[in-house]
């Protein structure tokens, strides 16, 4: 069993269940500290290889996931693994797609959908979820 992220670390979101997940931009170097056990990468094209287990959700920049059902499956699996493993979500800038995925993850973890964007903006980044369509996606997300 792996320990989880440091709750005070940059980019780490504490969900209502107490689970910790990291969001980050792929455009910047990997943060110092422990590597993730699982990375979920939200990009329009396949992500570069990483030395840990990774999943790719096809998601063009400033848009919505190409396959919302695939995103929901990856979110559910990541939430389960975050109970005792380090899980990170990342897109190029770490804000729009990452923030949207983290807000949907928060919905799965019990945050009301109408409050999930505000929750992620308060606890992860004030710039999370960049477009109205992304915000609407979160409100409509049921997992």
C-alpha cells in the first residue's frame, strides 16, 4: 500500500471523503516529491510516456471529453484508488480539463454538482474550469 499525497502540497485537492488527488499542468516539470501511482491525462492526443501507470482520456483543449462515459469510468476507478494510492490528473495547463475532471470527481465523492466547480476553485485553483460548457458539464455530471 502506498501513502497518499501530502495534504499541504501544491495542487493537491482534499475530497470530502478525505481522499487526496493531485492536479497539475503537463506543461511544467513534474513536482518534487513522490511520483503518482496512477496518472489520468486529459489531452487531445496521446500523452508522453511516464514511469508510472497512466490512463488517457481524449479531451481537446477548451472542450469536453470525446467520450464522457470513458471519463466517468476513469474517474470512478481513480476515486477508488485514491483511497490508498497517489492519483494525479493533468492536462497541458492544469486548469480547464483538469479542473473539470476534479470537479466531476468531487461530485462522485459527494459534493453537490451545483457546488462542485466552486469547491474545486476554492480548494484546488481559482482558475479551474475555464469555459461555460465545462461548468455545465460538471453541473450535469452524474457519473
